[in-house]
């Protein structure tokens, strides 16, 4: 099979850490061709969607990525498109998802571009409010100050469109930096931010639960460094094995139908002290660390899911929809 990966440049990818690299590696091991492109390489012509791609071979030993020939492919002609571009979710990302609509029903799209648009990683959690910590979304400084007081004087403020812990900060009542932080994150009232009660359980770690088609693939725990509260691997959180609890399974059962409806096949939930803080859909990570703990290549499960989905497509759907 041929898989197109819409992602960041390969020199930004960490071969021993990143989930996208694990997908590339597992797919290659199963005999599939990798076609790499960036969002700017995707284009629409006569209402059909194509990409300028480069053939890619990956290896655990350096050089980790070797590019072959350049090609132009119609996305309906490949078996799957893996959309794995890291945030920010900006205008270019939005346009990418809108162009990929042209391939709907004609190839496997992981995740569904419509779902990617629908599911802002921070705001999508609001659909599952009963599992969330107390949360405020606003651009208003006074409201944020009042909320920090309401939740006991300690809160976390985060931008809506970033990832990897970027811009996530703590707000403490009485801290002389608090106003500055709020003004920075809200661009002085012009931009929305999410403010959440601080969950002290974060000191024991932020759980990353990976889901495949609504089912648990596995989970890891990410423990923050002593000098930070952010647990992201990207900012130095250390990774431990983790088993999903009964309560967390109940939460996942609640969330899964909505994910399915939105075509969000490969998803990473962030869970702190049993509370849902984020639903990662753009390029969730953690599969390499999970594979190490489980002593098997969990990425292969995802690739096998894609193979099955690709085999389910009927050839007549490959032709261009009414134009
Ligand atoms: N409500 C919270 N209470 C305590 N810590 C939090 C809270 N929300 C986030 N954090 C910490 O900040 C990190 C990043 O937050 P998150 O919402 O997952 O955004 P992102 O991972 O997209 O940067 C988390 O891994 C966690 O360590
Ligand atoms: Mg997170």
C-alpha cells in the first residue's frame, strides 16, 4: 500500500521518541511505501486533491530518513493519508483540512479532517464536561482573576492552539506575575485562553491514554520534572508504565462514541487525577514509550487498522465525486 504522511519536515522528527516515526517504521516493516509531504505540498486542481510528495525510507540508525524520488499523487489513489502535522492549528492547517475534504470517502483519512476541525484539542473536552476539572474559557482578565480565586487561588492557563506544554503556565493568587501572564496569554484581552483549576494530582503525573477507533491501545504516565508542573515529554516529563483504571475506562466509554462520530481514530487523552484535561487529535504521541513498556510494537496495531480500513474501500469510490 501507499500511505501519504502530511507532517512536519523530517529533521524535526525524533526517531526514538515520535509516534509519527513509529508509524513510518511499522508501515515500512509491513511492506508499505511512505510518501512524505508538508501541508504546503497539498494542492487542489479541478476540484480534486493531490500532493507533491517525496518517497521516504526510514531507519533506526542514522541517517534516519532517506528521501527518494519526488512524485505527484492524487490522494484518492493512495490507500491512506495520515495527517500528522504538529500544532499550531492555524489558518494553513484549517485550509489543509478543507482541501482534504475532497478525498473524503475515497481513501482512509487518519484522522478525519472534519474531525480535526471540529476537535480543538482544548475545547473538545467541553463535550465531556462531567469528566473535566473546573474550567473557564475567556479573554477577559478580570474574569480570570476572579476564577483563580474561586478555585482556591491556584489555576493553570493555556493557549487554545498550542501543544507540548508550550505557553502553559500556572496562575497563583497574589503572584505579581499573574497579571502579566494573563495579559500575555490573552494578548491583552484579544485572544481566548483556557483557565483550569490546578490539579495537585499532576505531581503524580499526567496520563496519556492512546485510543484506536475508540478502544484503549494503552497508556503511559508522564511525571513532571521537579522544577516544572508540565508533564509533557517535550519539556522533560519522565515516562512510566501505566494501567488504565476502571474509572478511566468508564470515562473512555463515554467519550468513544463521539470520537467515532467525528472520525477521530487515533487519539491521545490527557488525564490528571482522573480528570480529562485534553483530547489530542492532531498528532498525539506516546506510542514509542508505550511500545517499550509493552515490549512490542504498538504502532503496528495502528497500521493494521489502516490496512483493514483501506481494504474496505470499494473501487468505484475512487473516481472523482460530482464536479
Ligand atoms: N488543570 C491542570 N492542573 C495541573 N496541571 C495541568 C493542568 N492542565 C495542564 N496541566 C499540566 O500542563 C501540561 C500541559 O497541559 P495540556 O493541557 O495537556 O496542554 P498541551 O499538552 O497541549 O501543552 C500537562 O501535561 C500538565 O502537566
Ligand atoms: Mg497535553
